[in-house]
């Protein structure tokens, strides 16, 4: 079994712990966390999604993030995007709103 995620219902209540790949394959709602990275000039980081991504492969995206793993006692799920940002970005660049 791969990465475990919490499958949730419409009220964000955990209904099961499932394999992330299965949740994606079946279209089950599960927790994700994303961030938008900006620099001091208020430009937004844009990156190209990996070609092997399950959603929108090879497309440009301004959000960094991924699935939130199963919460552990004392854990903070808000840390998820920070760990994902390095593994998600393949090629990146900053753009201003007027360039987009």
C-alpha cells in the first residue's frame, strides 16, 4: 500500500483511511493542502506540473501542494504543503499579474 490519506465526506469528517492512489482513481474526496508562493515583488511562482501527475499533467499551475497524510496525535496538517513544494516543482518562474 502506498501513501495513506483520510477520505472525507461533504462535511470534512473522516470516513476511512485509504490509499492515495485509490482515492484519486475513484474520485473520493480527501484532504489536500496548497500554498501560493510569492516573492518580494508580489510575483506569483508558476510551475509546470510533472508529466506523470494524475491531474493536469504537464500544465502550468500556481498552487504548490498535495495530499495531506493521515494525522498523527500532536501532528499539524498545515505542514503538508511545505514538504510537497520541493517534490512538485519541476520548472518554475515568477510572473506578475500583467504577464499572466
